[in-house]
């Protein structure tokens, strides 16, 4: 053992050891209880960042801990490899997306290995591999067969200059991210997954997600957005047509002063006289920044009072929600209020606050009154409370045959079509004779062609590949063309956690159902899922949807993919800004000045690390300087996992010093520790002297604290704090007798076992240096003895105004606050004090408490 701790040498040694023995490989073992630990897989952008370090360190602690607790742990990793950045690299730098992606994967994999993460790489998946995306296509065909995949017209973001579709993320301040041209809405045929088929089940099952953060469950519920309301028909005056609206506020029906249709509503084209104006409204469809309306010149009849009210086409009304038409009640809906003010439409008050005078003639609104209250100017329903009137008015509309009570969901079907290259080809063929024809299963995968040109303009590069587009119809063998859209990359990440369950990464959903149920059923569901809260809605919702589809195919049993969810906080750091050079990297600042120009640097607020503001730390630099164990330890100690972590150079130095202290303790006592190794095998014969007894007690207390902190919502920061206390006791302990040395070794070994999930390399090295032959990974997690962990008791004398009133036994070592509480809660004390005011409480540590009243 060397005197100086060299993290680079130690870590590379043990990473090689683990890799050569494939020590993290997992196989199904029905004799063991399984534990599936999974962090959200990364997009291979080129390099990992500190958010990755924290996320993966959290998962690795859990995986290593559970392995030592005797679980059969599966801890896989892969790559969410399709996406826009690879295609952008192809446009800007002329690198094929596949080459760019696989080079990034190779580099990032080395970085993850350098962190000492316990991944079973035999289960690795890469979503841009045909072996993986073949099954995206297979799922599409299965959903198509069941009516869960369908095609319809939908609006997309369109850049007229680049002549291309843009994702929402590519629209910046209403302009194209590439050329700043104003983005418009364009109607295209798109493919959808019918996630709304599972809306009620997805919503109801939210209450069963006991291991998820409450805020995430609430976000899921709100996104699904169940609402009970009324569908009512407004007849179009002087036309044989009706407009069916949906409202959750039937109590405001008498206050409707106009009707609004979505630009894509089937009646919009028929009712709009000015087609050019309608086109402009369509271009602004779904944009909330400005409310645009077009009066059709037509009127609708309010079914509540037979009043004729104007019909508008409005850009803010969505065809995807409800019926694509709304009754507008400007007095009681702020959006309608603003629209009515803009177009000078009438505003009629039909709800007044409770306990107010029910007079509306002299009442002018500055904003919509959206709360519930008492109805006014609503025929026979006036003076009813809103909740009562809603039911009665709905009954009245149903009785007239002009509507019905219904349940709607905010959740929309999932549009999966993307007009881009780097994604999964949609397995559909279009034949002039046969129409829409799915690609036969035996012809999967439909492979992405590599002979494509990336210009960044026009439609997807796939559309320009004649070899790809031109094909024959599977039904009639006639000429046909392939679908050139690719799938949303969220499809890739909606079932990857199931892909890991196949042995050695060999995915095959065509196996016998009994084989699939056995193999996938052993591992699923994921026991602990870890990732950022930014994925709290879409990724998790789509994963829940896919799991239900796969269950309905008879492949797996669970409906929910993730039993427990941990959403880790962000890694944050203060920003640094130069008046001349703008945002600066930490290394660009010296003595509070910019190294480029010498000007004073402004220290900004602490915020999420981002490349744009350069408040980042390079994990490679950190690991090269301090080692992976220090990097892991700091990221786990600086804050609880669910909270944001504020970066601290001093904190990193502190973590490094802590590991050096442990190294120094073992090095200093290495010879004696090796001598006592064999004597400790029979721990029952260990006789503890009065001096040595304090160390085993502290050790058992530490085992208890660390174990409970890990089990209790993964409070790694307090677990590490407990280890630091034990190190302090070890440092001050001066063994004299053989029993002292046995106690010392027991404590040192236990420290390394408890430390190993957090900082595995140094734990392995010191474990070996103490004469142990087997890897620390093969050891069991230590257990504590409650009798040994229990503190000695002392007698506490309780005085009131200087006179002894009681004596109680309390654990030694309690804080002053704890001693004070025990003294004041003693029954005799409470009886004497009663309601008298306390003036002062004096504490003589370890002896007495004097209460002055």
C-alpha cells in the first residue's frame, strides 16, 4: 500500500478488475428477490455533464447498496440516440448522423466507465440501431391492427423560408431557430397513437403511484385533465347545421354572447365568406400571444334563451380539445373577455358573487368574474347557486334533446409524425390501388437509407431518396411509395426499460408468450427510476401508455412501468460575466478579473448549469484532478437527491480531504490491521474493554444511521455525514490492547463497507490492503446490534428553583435541547410548573437541569 492516495491509479485498477470479471453482469435467478434500478438514459450529445454525474451516482449507490443487501440487481444503461442534434450536425458540419452519434456514444461510454458505475453493459441498447427500432415499427403495426395508430390531418409549425416542419423547440420567439422567419401553422397528414383510449385508466392509476413524488403525480393528472361538462347544440340560423360546443360551466349558458370555432372545424370553411382571412387565422392557429378572430357573418341560436349570437372563427380555439367549438361568455371567462373587448362584442353578467346585491345594470367589469356565485338574468335559474344551476341547466338541455352531459379529457392523441431523417421510419406504404398498406412484419425493419443529402430545407431527406421511397405494394405488387415521416423520438424511450430485460440485449417480442412472461415478468416493473423532473409529464406518460399496450398484447403483467420515482434536483452554479466578453467559464476568471481583458468580473446569481451561460464544470477535468470517488461523494453529500445542488469548489476539496483522511488512517495502521484480520473472524469471542466499547457502539450506531438514511428516501447526504463522524472517532482512537485493535479493525472494515456504494474504488483498495481476499462487492451489508448501539444511560437530576424535584434516567450524549425537553416533559415537572411562565432553564451537562419559574 502506498502512503499517498493516488485516485487515478486506484480507480483505473479497480475498473479494470470489475470489467475483466464482468462483475456487474446480471442473470435471472428465481431464488433471489430482484431489484431493477434504472436512471433515464442519455442523449449522446458528445460529453456528459455534471447533471449526468449526479443522476448516475445516485443510481449507482442504490444499485450497489441493494446488491450488498442480497438482491439480484439489474442496473442497465443505453442511449437515446435518435434526435435533431445529429441531423443538425449533418447539416452544419457534413457529418452523417450515424457517424456523429456512434462516435459520441463511444466517448460518453468511456466517461461513464471512468465514473466506476456498476452497469451491465451486456444489456446495452442504442435506439438508432435497426435491431432496436425494428421493434418501434413492430409496436406501430400492432397498434395499427388494434386501431390505436391512425392517420389524420393536423397542424404543424412551418418555416416558409426553409420550407420545412419545425419542432416546438425549434420555434424561438415565434420565429425559425435557423433563419428567424416568422413561423406559421400548416396542415399536413400526420400519424397518431390513440393514447386517449387509456385516458381514464391512466388517470385512475395515478392514485396507485405511491412511490412517486406528489408533484409529479399531480402533473400527470393535470395533463390528462378530466373534466365533466355539457355538450350543447347551437343551431346555425338560416342553415341546416348545428354547432356542438363543450362547456364545464353550464351555469353560464345564459351569458353566452358569441360562439367561436377552431379554424380547422368542419364548419369553418362553410361559414367563412372571406377565405383569405380564414387562411390568415389558420396560420396563427394555437398561438396564445395574440387572439385573432374572423366574423363569419352568420349567427347561432343559444339553446338556453333562443337568442341569436354571432359566430366567429378564432385562432385560440383548438380542434383537439372538446368539440373544436366553444360558447363564449366574456363576463365569466378572461380569454373571452379580452376577445370581446378587442372586437367590441357584448358582455352579459349572469353570475354574481355570493352576498352581493344581485343587480347588474350599473355593474361594470374590468376583468371576467370567473368564480362561482349566484345566477342572475338566467330565467328561472336566477338566484340558484352555480353548482346547483349547472346540474339543472344541463338536465334542461338534455330534456330538449339539444345536448348531453359528457366527460372530456385535456389529453390529446399523440402525434408521432416527424418530417425529419434521424428517426424510426414509419412502416407504412401508400398504393394508388390499395390505399394505406402496413409493411408486413417479416419485412421489418424498414431501414433508414444512408444515401441522403442534408440541406436543412424542404421536406425530410427521406423524401428525396428514390431507393427508399419507391417500392412495391405488399398486397397487389404494384407501384407504391413509402411513408417518409419518421417517428417522434419519445417512442424510442417509451419502452426501452423493457428492452433491457432481454438477456444480452437480444430483443425479440416474437418469442413464445410463456418465454416473454417468464423473462420480462421476472424483472418488470422497474423498482427505482431516477431522472429529471423535466420529464415528469410526456416521457413518463408515454411510458405508462406503452406499458399498457404491451400488457394488452399479453407480453407483460404490470400496467405501470415504474414502482418508485426519484426526480433529482439540478446542479447549479453562480454565473460569471465580463462587460466585454460576456459569459465566462470558471477558468477564464482569476482574482475576480477576466483573464482575456483584465476587467472586473460580475458574479451573478446561482442558477442551473448551462453551456450558454458557461457556468459549467467539466466532469473530465474534475475526475482527472480529484478522481471519480471524490466527484461522486461531493455530488451525493452537497444536497439531498431531490433538491438542487449548489456547486462549491470548497465542497469538492472537502470531499477529497475526507477520502484522504480515510486513506491515512488505514495506511498508518496497515500492519496492525492485517494482524488482527484472522482474529476478527470469530466476532463472538471479541471481549471489549471499557475504553474500546465506545468505538463498537459508534460503529453500530453508524450502521443504523447509514442504513436508515439510505432506506428513508435516499438521504445520502446525512448518511455520509454519519460516516464522517465515525472517521472522527477512528482518528482519535488510540488502540493499546489487543481488544482495542480488534475494535479498531471492526470499525475500519465497517466504515469501508458503508462507504463502498458512495466511493467504490477507494473502498476496494483499502479493503484489499487490510488483507481481505474477496472484492468488497461480494460482502454483505453490515447489520447493527441494537443492544450495542444503545447509548449508556445517566441519571439526570431535575431542580425547580434550586430544589430537587425528580430524578430520571436518560441516554448519555444527548444535546442540551434534548435534555431540556426531557426535563420539561417529566410528569412531576409539568405538575409543579402548570401554567406558570418559565424564566430560565440552566443545564449542567451530564448532571442536572435547574428550571427557574
